[in-house]
DNA sequence: CTCGGTGCAAAGGGTTTGCATACAT
DNA sequence: ATGTATGCAAACCCTTTGCACCGAG
C-alpha cells in the first residue's frame, strides 16, 4: 500500500524569503526568532508559525541544515551537508568545523555492536576573538 | 569584591533520593520526568520543581552528568565524567561510548584559532538489538 | 476552481521561578 | 532561631497546531 500520492508543494514568496534569510546568514547559525526578525523586513505580515513551517520544510528537503548547539534553541545553517561546530563559551559565537569522521566514537559504537550512520560533534571552548587581550 | 559568601547547602531527603534515582538508572539516561516518576515511589509528595532543582544542583556539583541527545529533553547520567553517546534511531535507546578525544574536530578548531576545552559527541545509527532479524 | 500555504492565536511540552511554609542546621 | 529547600502553581520559552482565509497552480 504505497498508494498515497505526494502532495504537490507550492513555492511561495514566504518560502523563498525564509530560504534567502538562512542563506544570507553566513556563519551565524540563526535561530527561528532571528530568521523571523530578518524576514519581517521584507514581508512584514509573515507569521512566526510560517517561518517555522518553512524552516522545517527546507530542512526536510535538505536545502538547509539544523543543529542543536547546547542551548535550548534550534539553530539553522545555510550549509546543509554534514559538518561539525565550535561554540565559544564566552561570547556564544558559532563556527563551522570541517573535520573527518570521529573515528574513536564510531569505533566504540561498532565495538558495542551498533551500526553508526551519522553523528553530531560540538566542540566548546574560547574562540579566537575572545582570546585576544 | 569577592565578598559574596557561598550559601550553606543542606542535605535533604529529596536530594538523596534524586541522586539515588539517577545512580540506579544504569545506561538508561533518564529525563527529569522519568526521575520524577521514580522518585515519587519513595517520596510521594515531592514536586517536579524540586526534582529539577536537585538535578541541577547535582550537575553543578559534578555528581551526575547531563546530556542533550538530539531530542528536546535533557537527559541525566549517572556517569559524571566526560564520555560520548550512541543513540539508536529506531528504538531511541542510548548507550555510553568510551572514545578518545575527537582529534579531527579539535584540530580543526585550533586551526581556526579557537581554544577547545570540551566537546559533545553523539553518534546516531541502529543499535545492536534493532539489527537482529 | 482547488487545495496547499498563510496569519493569527491558542495550545503544547519541557523547564524555571515566586512565594509561603517546612525543616536542616 | 536562621535561612535554605520544599511544594505548589504560575510563568517562561520555544515550537507546534487548529482554523478560516488567501492565493499559486
């Protein structure tokens, strides 16, 4: 019974503007609230619910990434492909990290009989800017 | 001005029972709600707020660990020392991983000028039990 | 014309907090 | 006696959702 037909998706202005807002965010890893504020400049009547719905859709489609970085909020990421993150404990800034697979963790998982398929690595510390002075 | 005096901490029955509940949890990584339910068997009048307050205190004191494993809730961990986690995408079970430092990530952070002090690694996949059959 | 997307506002789920009281010290 | 910890309930914060209307196809 795979009979359900995929519902046709419409491309709206709101969707485009949300995507643009995430894409323009550089290494900032904005929260939904931040996106909301930014998107409002262009579409003053957009609602927070719509922002959440479109962000979710973009994540599901693989157009953007999503990360939990230790605090409560979900962060969105213009880089959709898998990568890791550095979070500064002083200023909260986030940086992308390009690192190979965490072999130690994967090996430990396999040794326990598990079959790893993905991972999330967040490195915490003091960022470059916060070390000066 | 380091004049604030540390407030004297009292050891209550509630604190002891919360700690015991976490310690008895094995590799289960219970949420606050789970701890609450368990603790209630022994202290029927304990409140959820007290459970949260005591869990927070135990974490601050380094008596127990705390982890965010991808879903919304905070998990508590009888193992206070740093270690990583495996989460089964099928059944949700959590397993501890003993892995060395994630060198790739740390190196990438240092290369960007940051000074790493800690990290959180969660490996996702299919657990041993879910692979059988 | 259709029916998926939107705006609004309310609900949800997890966690924190203000306050009067209880109790460890 | 002192003031920290508790119980209760309300507040908080982030996110999701129900519903009537709008608008892309």
